[in-house]
C-alpha cells in the first residue's frame, strides 16, 4: 500500500521559466491499495514526473511524507530501491547493449537472475525474445517499452512506478501494454502509472486528474464520469474551424472544445438542440449535426479545469 | 561483487562497441605525443648567422668553417663592420653574429689569449642562450683539437658540461612532461564523460532507483579505463623510445608502476569532475581545457618551477602532473631507483586516495 501525505515540492523550472512542482496550494495526499492500478492523468507539466520521482526516492520533497508498504521514501530510500521497479518517462536502457545484455545487467544489479523470475516477465519478454541479440537502440518504440518493463520487473518488485510508459508508442502496442499491466496487477503488484492520454484512463482501477501540481479529482474512471453534471453535445458542421469561434460566441454555450472531427460543447440548462441548430443556420452553416453524448474522461478533465 | 563485475562488463561493452570513440581514445595519445614531441622541439635550428672577421687568419677561418658546416647554423655571409651587424640584427635578418678579435691568431699564438664575441638576438631568450651554447661547444671542440695537434694550451677555456642531456636534445626533457599531460587529460576526459553520459542518457536515473551503491558505480567505471589507459601508456613509451629516441635508463617496471598510479589518479580526477557537472560538453571542457592549462604551465614541463614566484610554486604542488613528471624524469632519464621517487609516489598515492574518497562522498544518491 502506498500512502502519500501532504506532499509538496516546488522548484524553479528552467524549461518553462516559472515555478513548477507539486502541491503548491495544498499538499498532495492520496492512497493506493494493494493490487491496484492507479493512474495519474494530466497534461505535460502537470507535475506527474516530479511526483513519481519523489515516490521513487529520486527527489526529496520540500515537506510531507510518502511511504510504500510502510517504508518511508526519504528516510529508508535504500530499502525503497529494493522493492520498486521504476521506468522513467524517457527510454533509459543502454542502447548499445543487446536486449538480453540489458536484461541480464539489470537482473544482476538487483541481485537476481533472469531465470529466477522468468515466469513474471515471460509474457512480455517472449515477445521480444526473438530479437534478444539486437541492440536496444535498434528496437521499435513498442519493443523498447516491453524491454524497459521487463527490466523494471526482473526483480519482482512490490510496486511498479511507470512514468508515461505509452508516450510515443503506437496504438496497438499501447493496448498490448495495458493488457500486460492488467496481468501484472493480478500478481498483486501495485502499479502507479502516469499518462497524458485521457483515453487510457479507463484501463486504471482509480485515477487522479492532475493539473498544475494538484489533484483536481481522484476516483474510479466511472466515478469521475458519473460526477459530470453538464449537458454535453457533439456538434458537426461543414466548416469546423470557423464554427468553433461562432459556437463560443453563442451566449447559451458554456464551453466548446475541438475533439477530433467534432466539437464538444456544454450548454445552459433548458437550451435545446433546435435552438442551437437555428443559431448555426443563421450564421450560415449547413448540414449541422448535433447529438447528445456521454462524457469521456477528457470531457471531465476539461470541465474540471475550465475555471 | 557480482554487481561490480556485471558493471565492469557493461563498461567494456560500451567501450568496445563504440569503435569511433575507442579509436579517438587510443589514437589521440599517439597524435599528441608526436605533435608535442616534434612541435615543442626546443632544439634551435636554422640559426641565421653572420660573421665579422677582421683578422682573416687561418684559425678564424677554420672556426667559421666549422660553424658553417654545422647543420644548426645557416650562414648568411660575412659583414665588415659592427654597424652592419647591428642593422642586420635590428631588421631581424640574422639571429646571431660571431665577431673575431683583430689579429685573432696572432694574439692566440703570442699571448695564448684571444677573444670571440657572440651577439645574439635575445628577444627570444631561449634561442639566444641555446645558440650561444652551440657556438661555445663548437669553439671548445676546436680548441681541444688544436691542443691535441700543437700541444700548446691556448687559454680560451670553455667548459660546459650538461648533465644527463649533454647534447641538449629537448625530447629528453619533454617526453616526461608530455606523458604527464597526455595521460592526465585523456584519462580524466574518459571517466568524466562516461559517467556524465549516463546522466545525459537518463540511465543514471534507473541506476539510482536500484540498490546499486554509487561507490560501486564509480569504482567499476575506473577498471575498463585503466585497461585502456594501459594500452595508451605502452604506445606512448614505444613512441618515446623508437620515434623520439628517448632511452629508458631506469627500471621499466618501476616506470610502468608509477605511470599506472598516475593513470588511476587521473581517472579519479575524472570521476570527481563527473560528479560535479551535468553535460558531456562541460565535462570535456573542464577535463580537457581546465586541466590542460595548469598541467602545461605549473607542472614544470615548460617553465622550471624554481623560477616561479612563491605563490605559483605552492600552487604547482597541487598539480599531480608535477610529481609524476618529476618521477618519470628521475626513472626514465636519470635512471634512478625507487628510493629516489618515494616522495613523488607518496604524494601521488595521497592525492589518489583523496580524490576517490572525495568523489564517492560527492556522488549524489538522488537526482539534483
């Protein structure tokens, strides 16, 4: 079990030129239960990596505390490093070593062998085993990810910390990756995963929506969606780029965001589709399609960060 | 211990698989030794010389002939007044003028004494001194031959005895210096880059999040590079002996042992640098340029330490290459044994221990 209590870490970011970090207003507090996949979801710069690095004992928090299975991540960092499997956001294996050499190296680093824990990584490693003599740098994005996961798992960690594991990975490999996480979860491993892809949220047991270093909502994916109270419509017109601004100019439309080939809008209570359709026709749009839709996690995120 | 060996193995893979870098690391010392060996050549050649010989007698003719025949001098011809010499020197047309006494031979034969004046362009003091010495040597040799022939002890008694390097071949004095410089820089660059590369590529983050101890990482980084540097040392010694013709007078094993100690020190210095910087570029700048200047200037390789102002002398005591170069000079050129280099060796050992301990103490257990 992971317990995080009132965690704060602020620093000056050279990249954005402003203060970044987590828990600036209220310290972060949350718990992750055994055998749970906990997703931290938010855009770039939300503080996901900072949070994960603190939990992986790689950064010191300014204040607050965090424990994993009762072990403090600051005081007992050496013990923490034995029980976690950490996969940084950037591919961080040795590109000039082969697949097998990488795995063997990390197994030895963690005082174990590939053979000892082979059953744990078997499902994943079997997919890249045909390429085991290939240098890691020559692997595809999806295969790199599988190798990195194998290396993070080789010592049978209690907690798996995955920082944006699916960024830059093709959709098929992403789906496979989440299937693998599901199987690992069944082995009782706590999985802490972050992503900027909102559509991956539903694969987690519980998610925290994160922005500007704060959790703006923590619940099951369904719970987050159920809490959505707005009237949500998807609108399609012939000219999508101009209609975005025209929709926003309509006084009854509360918010309007582009979602691929549709605009998702929320409207005031009592406003009807016919009224909106009339508004758009007046603006000169034809073939207007409006339908009520159920919200996705992304809609919830937009609604929660609107103000 | 298994972790340690796995790490050493991994480092060897990195080195062996990066052919280009390995070529640079093994080729650079060779190029540097050759460049330094030939470029920092203090043997003065092509000394443009003019002669003013009012006496025009047999003895002076013979001496002029010898100077002309010497490959170090480019005889520019005769002049006929002191004024002419001054003009030529001022215009930079000649580097040196040899002026004979009037009635040179007569004086020599009758009073047993005669005079030769050597005027050199001393705007480069080294050049001035060295060319004067050359002429002195030529005249001295001539005198001895005359004495052998005639049995009369003419009184131009020039004795100059240069210990260890009677021919003034500068490679003798420079090779130890170059060895110190090249080994210091190559080794420090190698280790500092290898750790900083792990930081840059993000692999350090994974290593930190593992039970691997930072000290293990540091120490195991030195082993492969120690091996590589040993290859470099051998190639440097081979070049010194067979290309620069510097003989190894002392015990070869002692020389190699002291060199390995110095290599270890330089590797440790590289480790320390790597714990302080974040990017490979900074590591190269600090290890390359930052070490180059003090090593060149304060090690005694070019400028004698005894001539430096006191504060610089104290500073030079901190430059490891100073002690290594001193030890190599003693072993390689002077052929002295271990007892004579105990001081240097102890200082090098002390510095290595300090650097290793300090780097281990300094290495961060977290990302900064």
